[in-house]
């Protein structure tokens, strides 16, 4: 459900999303860009508290393949300093090592900016979560404390954002705004808002100006029939770390959910993998309209036969067909792992 821009007690910001939309000053330095970033944070601090959350970058990562794909757009690793002439946005934000350096510079500048501390952090606090497992809080005109009560080793900002929503809720707020463009974040907010029976206002707002603002509570009210399954369904049908099956979009999988088929085992750590694969296969064959098929390879054969029957003049492309059982099972393993991580939002450590 869309709504107008309101006042808010706390804004939780997906730092990576914000990196892309802050003005990139051609011909300027890294410090010029950081100044633009700081000004955006200052404006948010005039409204309420700010929780700034960045992804962690671990050597062995669930998101490793996704990040490697982004790195193919550019590959040059730089040595960045505040005084460095600013390279192109693509070179910085699509190369992990460059992006890590930029985030470190931003966090260092925010912690050491005297004018920011004196003028903007009097009534509201700034909490920064980056590479270290312990977030830092800046409040009361510059007092810096380590928030060990917010310790987490989770890597994904998506999860940390939801964790910090729960932490913020303890302060008896009236509203929280989450600034992010990530569908994974949206799905996690819907799932946990319903699961925990939250009552205060939570909104999701794009980092891009003039896009719709979504009321999480009202969205759940409107789609209450699908929200309990949305976490597993989103993982299996394609997310940041799991490929989608060709031709199967979100609207298709949600129709299957409404028909009564569930994915209750996906992401459950104590569920046996064969049972998870069997349930996921039944669900995905239904998405392809092959309800009588008991394996994905059988569904693939049936779909191929239907497309080469009477009335068809050309052989269908193989990529248009359901995946083989072997290929689908690998995708289910990835989805199962990702969903299991999402289901541990309330744990300080990932499984």
C-alpha cells in the first residue's frame, strides 16, 4: 500500500542502495562524494535517529557468485584515500575491494566530522554498522559508544536491517522508515512484521526520490493469505543469491501459493534435504502447469511434448522448458540455504 511521506522516529538505511543515488561529482575527489553522503545523513538526522547499515564482505560468502558477476563490469582495484580523484561510479561500486574502501572512508569521516557531531547529533542518534560485528552509536553531540547489545556476525545488510528494526522497537517508537530498494528486504519486513505481530508503523521507502512509500502493515492486511509463505517462495523463485526458473515470475508462484501448495520445509534447518526437494519439486511443477509430474525432468519432457505437438511449426528452445531434476535440485539447495539464513534473523550468528 502506497502512502505520503510522513515524519518518522528512526530511519534505517541500506547503505549500499544509498551509495548509488548520492550525487557522484565528476572531477571531484572521494572527499567531495563523502561530503554529499554526509549531507544526506544530516537531513535524515533532522527528522529522527538514523541507523546506517552496510553489507559485510566475507571471503566465503553466500553472495560470492552475485558479487563476482558484478565485478565483471569492472576489475581495476584502486588504493583510495579521501584526497583521491574520484573514478567512475562503476569502477568503485562494482568492484568489491574498491567499494569496501569507500565504505571505510565514509564511516571514518562520519565518526570524525566535528560539525556533524555538534550540530546534528544532539537530539537524535546515528548508529553505524559496517565491517565490524559491533555497531557504533554516536549521540549527545559526539559521544561514541560500542553497541555490543547489537552484535551480529550476519553478513547481509538485508538481515541486519530487520535485526535493527527489532532493536529500535524496544524504544517504544511510533514509526520506523526503512530506506532500501532491495526486494529481499521487503520480503523480510513482511515476514517478520507478521510473525512478531508488530503494531507500530513500518514503512519502506526507495532511496530514489519520488518513488512510492510502502506501508508494511497495510500491505500485510491486503495480502494476508500469502505472507506466511512469502519467505520460502521468494527464495525458490529467485532472489539475490538464487537463480529463477525461466518463465516463472513472482505472479505465477503467488498464484500457486493461493491454490494451497506450500513450501513449509524450505529453510527449516531440521528438515531432511530429500523432503525439501520433494516439496519444492511439487511446487515448481505446478508453476509450470505440470501438476501430474513427479520430477522436474518428467515435467520438462511433458512441456516439450506439448510444445512440439499438433499446431507447432518449430522446436521449442531448451531454455524455455523446466530445468532437469539435477539442475533444479542444485537450485533448491541454494534456496534452502538462503531461506535458512533468513529464518535466523533473531540470532546474532548466521547458521
